[in-house]
C-alpha cells in the first residue's frame, strides 16, 4: 500500500507542477520530469523528455 501512496503523491506533485496527463507515467518518469521542472524546464517538455 505504501508504494501506491508514494506513486499517488508523485502524480499529485506532477499535476501541481503543471505536468498534465501523467497517469500512464512510471515512477521513474515522474521523478525525472519533476526534477526537470524543478530546474526550470517547461512542464510538457519535461514530460515528453521523461517518456522518451
């Protein structure tokens, strides 16, 4: 159950950061995209780069 909560929290953080449509992203992809946004990247660009 803790893993599901952690993933849910990551998805919520991504949503709050402007990364829309993140429901199919893996935990690693979410973390990578959030790091990029944290460094100033555009949210959707960070999402695309994390998924590729």
